[in-house]
């Protein structure tokens, strides 16, 4: 039995905006796997010319000294095509996230004394299809088989519900470093059934830090008549100071901020010393806290419940340690929130429980989750003899229990129509194009059942437990089918991209130092990326430019200075022609 468990072990990972954690279930109970005394690692990646690539506390420690080569809050960019430059190299958000996941994988292996190759990874409930797919790709780059993607508040509910015997309607309020989720969960005899979810993927502790940091900048400017705009090191110091101040104000009614030598004016060092009261901090973030209450209203409406129907409130995420958060939730719901599990650890513990369930362990829990968005296709309707296009026909409605399959019949507009373009969207707006386009494809060679009739198709949506959508379209007359996994084609990495990124990650971990690009070459790379982002290049020119940037990346990774110099000269010539 032990050997089987060790062979099939699946860890749970909370890949957070600010901090991350990894956990496992042993003897029926989940526990966090620590690195030394640290159960959480900062979700920070950095490059040091002396030490190479850093992850966690070492990376965070260098942030104020070298913010240009330190990457924080990468979770807010996951699922986008944005490129990140650090250590003279260009990375996708997936690659940076993979460095954090690789560190968590190593922590798990050091604790468990065996290889760890499988994981359940959590994401905010309101993450889009693109963000979920990119998270899965990050795990694959890190060398992990991502057996399940689950929602963070759902994972937290699993952790709280493991030994919970009574039947409750529970509100899970999850306020982390960069995202906010709220879910209504039915807990009954080990079954965790999510009824509805809502949230904001751009609301969290980072935003609270930013409000404090802006307040400190204004105080500095008012005191010294000197702006810190553009001073990245000074701004990084203020950001770290704001975070530390926020933490102190969770335990004390006021605190004093002292930051020496933030800048220099006329060869005179400029310092900042100011007292901050908790009441001032709460005033700075009051509108952000009220946004969380708006989400509570929306999730209650979706679940068709009133506040009085709630039995329990769970607070999850490090930002719920702020007293004002506890107060606003308690006052609004009339329920004192439960806090028997560390809010920083609940999500990772729940992910580990889900991993144990998948691997066949008897942990006495069953998870039933829901879709965070509605899913459908663009259609056209005839009203008063006029054809109205760009209408949104939902196949799967928001907060439907997953996994789920829905199938509907749609008709061509005219009898001689031979093809239909399928545009797949996620969102709630009645106009299709106002929602998020997930993918598009065309089914052709359609046939009508009889002359004069219009062709028809069946569109089937399969939404799996990982939050991934699979679409199948069938010509009802011929039986011809076309299938597509709709996985955010714009930001998606191909298997070859993932393999290359994994190899690159292995190289970064080797002892060989990576070449650092000169300032001139960095400027050329930035100009190239701007050209590509503008979308003004011909496709051939854009392809050639991407290949040249890839060659520069390879030469840098391989440590070939001669090749790197030659490619930089070539890039200069290319930009001269394109700009």
C-alpha cells in the first residue's frame, strides 16, 4: 500500500501572486511541505550577476537593489502574450511561473525523498480559459504533469470541510495578493458542492500596497518638492516598505515608516519618515474593500440565496489578515468568520486533498465545482425581415456544475450555404463580440437534407474538470465532424515551445553563467518587441524578426559571445530596414 501511494503521489500547489506553497496528504491528513522553516515561498524570480537565477526569498531580497532584474506578481500576466525581460533574456509569463513551480517541485522532492512528477494546481475561480491553459503549460515546463486545475476558493473549502460533519451553506471569501474570489459552497457529509462563484482577477494585496506606496510618494514630494517618478530603486523600496507597513498595521493601530536616502537633491540625501495610522490605511483602500462586497452580492444572486441563508463564512488568503477585511465581511454577513486554518495555507492544503482524491486515497471528501463564465457561440437571427448578426447564444451558463456537456442545433442562413464559421466566446454579454473570443474555425462541405432546405449542424461543448473547453461540430446530414480544443490560441504554447522552454529552464539551473546582453543589444531587443506588438509588420518580416530574436536567445543561453555579437549586428541592420 505504501509503495503504491509513493508511486502515485500527487502534490497540491497554490501558485499565488505574492506567495506560493506546496502540500501533500499523508495518513489521510494534508500538510504543507516547507523549505527549512518557511512554509511559503515568495512568488518572485530574479537574476543576479553573482548568483545566477534566484527564486523565492533570495529573489525578493534583491528586489530593492535590482528591480530591473526582479520579477514579482507574474500571476497577473499569465495567459497574456506579454514578454518579460530579466537577466538580459526574454521570457513568457509561463516560463517565469515555471521557475516558481520548479522550486516548489524541488521542495516537495526534498521533503518526500522521491521524485514528484504530478500536481494539482489552483487558480482563481474567475480565471479565464487562457489563464488556466497558461497555468497548465507552466506546470509542464517545470516538469510536472498537471492532473487537475481547480479553483482556489473550492480548494480552501475542501481543506475546511475535511473534518467538518455538519451540513452548511458556506461563503468562501478568498482575498490574496493579486486576486479576489468569492464562492457559495454547500458542505454536506464530505461533499463540497460549489453553487456559484464570482470575483476580480485584479484585486488583492498588491493593490493595497500600491495605494500605500502612492501615499508615501505624495508625502515625500510634499516634504522635499522632489518627485520619485522614474527612480525604480526608490519606488521598489517604497513598495517593500508599503507591504511591511500593511502587515504591521494588521497588528498595531499605527506604525512609523523610516526610509533613508531614497533620493538625492543638490547633493543632499533625501529621507522619508512618517507615521501611518490604521484608520488612514483603511481610508486609502475603502473603495477596494467595497468592490469585494459587490462580488458577495453578485454571488448570492447567482446562487439564489439571501445573506440570511448563509451558515458559515471562511476567510482565505493572506490579505484577510487585515482587520478591516474581517470587519467588513463580518458586519455585512452578520457571521463571525471561521479561522481555524491558516489563511495562507488553506488553498494548498485543499489542492493536496484533491490530489489524494485523484490518486485513489480515501480522504472522505468529494469535490463538485462550477464554471466561472458562460460559454457560447456567435449566431445571427432574423427580426422583422432583417438579419441581425453578432448575437451570443450560450450553450453552457455561468455556475453550471462541471464537468458538463451541452449540445444544440443551429441552422445555416441560406439553402446554398456550404460552410459555417464557428466563433466561440466566454462571457455574459448579449452581443457576442463584447465577450472574450476563445477560438474560431470553419466547417465546410455542408449538405441540406432536401433541396430548398438549409443545412444544419450540431454544436457540442464539453467543459472538463480543469476548466478547458472542447468543441465538436457535426453536419447533421453527412455526419462529418470537426473538433477543436479551445485553449486560448493567441497565448498558447505548442508542445515544441514547451519542450524548448523546459530545456531552457534546465540550462538556467546549470552552473554555467548566462551571458548578459549589453545595453545596446537590450535596446535593440526592446525596439524589436515594440515593432512586433504594434502589428505593423508584414507577416514575413515579423516571422524573420521573431526567428532572429530566438537565435539571440539561444546564443545567450549557450554562452556564445561571438555568435551573440554577430546576431546583434544583424538585428541592427534589420531594424534599420524595418523602422
